[in-house]
């Protein structure tokens, strides 16, 4: 199931689409509940004299399930699910183009992290046009208060209302922050995965075992979020804020630090880390399995 060491031949567009879709769907199904918790913790504001709405990861999960049922954790899941197949196909395709642009043939074998990081960051150019509007809608749906009449009745209704209120610019609010987050995160994500996959490959083997793939994918996912969470926090606040509240990203950053302190930029860290390992382990195993299966089927 594993690929050869080094700069192996990249899969064609069809295999990239199928494998990326399988990996992306696996990631969303496994990781969305903790993503919902992360977004709610990020969007929680401090009111002087009152305790925080959530005391932490488990309290947020408990309140969500109690008030909204288990599927409350899957609010907004339609948007990322609808985009994962093309997005992950483009993501891995973008990474392969990045390797052609920036990497020597021995970049993986000799662990040339700078080259691999640039290749990984390239993937954000391919995914952001799909990712940004999906993130906008997902975050709005995830932060709706169940005790009040919801403004948006699902993903398509949210897209329609956002477009009616401000056109494509409103739908794509947070695009630059989404690109910055994904470029920084993907630089660590792909370079980390390649190096870890190589490290977990036994001498004489073509690639790591399934446990090795799980470990490499999970750790790469944790590294991704460790570096990009502050950008993601600013992005989330900007995307869910009422129209006109912020003129840009710097006012959001200043408001977060002034109101809640620098530590608020890392709010949701425990939820992110708890989600990152299983979700990205599932993603890379699904991706590698789909590549192996499509290769056995004779696809290019």
C-alpha cells in the first residue's frame, strides 16, 4: 500500500481525485465533532464578572450534546463534506506540482525540509478558493445558538443569505486568512509527513506499515495545527463577526488580545490536538489505500 521512498512518480488527476476524496471524507467524519468544539471555544468571548460559557474541551462537548444531541457536534458538516473530494484532490495535486517546482529528486530521501515545506505551501494556492467559503459557512453554522431561532437553515441557505447580503465578497470573507493558515500549516504538514513516513519505514521496505502511516499522518496533522492555530483563531473571529464590525485582520487580532489576552489565540488547542491525530491519521491511511487500490486497478 505504501509508495516508494524518494521522489516517486506522482499519480494522475483521476487517482489524485479519488484518493484525495477518500482521505478527505475520512478526515471530516473522524474530526468534525472536535472541529465544532474548537470553533465554539475560539468564538467564546469573556464577559467581566461572569464565568466563561465553556470551562474547556469536555465541558463544551457535554453542553453541546446535552442541548443539541450528538449530531449537534456535526453542525456544518455538509459544507466540508461537499468540498473534500475536489479540495483534497487539488491539495495533493498542488503538493505534487510544488515538488516539481521546488524539490530536488532526493528531497525526501535527504530530508530537505525547506524544499518540502515550499512544496507543501503551494497546495494552499489550489485549495483556498474552495476552502474559504466552506469555512465561512461552517463556522457560522457551528456557532449558532441552539436556544435561539437559527438565522441559517443549513448550508445552502447560509450561502444564499451571505450572497444576498454582500455578494461573493461576503461569501469569501476570510479568504486571505484561510490562505495564510493553510500555506503555513501545509508547509509543516507535508514536509512532516514525508520525513516521518521515511523514518517509520523499515530497512529494505518500500514504505511503512499501516501503524506507521497512522503515526506519520497523525503527527503531521498535529504539527500542522500547532503552527497555524493563531491564524485560524483570527480567521474564525473575522468570519463569524457581524458585517462591519472589523475592518480587517489586525483589528481582530488586537481585539482578541485586548479582551482575552494572547492565550486566547490558542483557545481550542486541546480540541485541535485531540482532533488532529485521529483525523489526519485516517486521512493519510485513506489516501494511501486509495492510491494503492487505484494502482492495482490499472489507473494512471
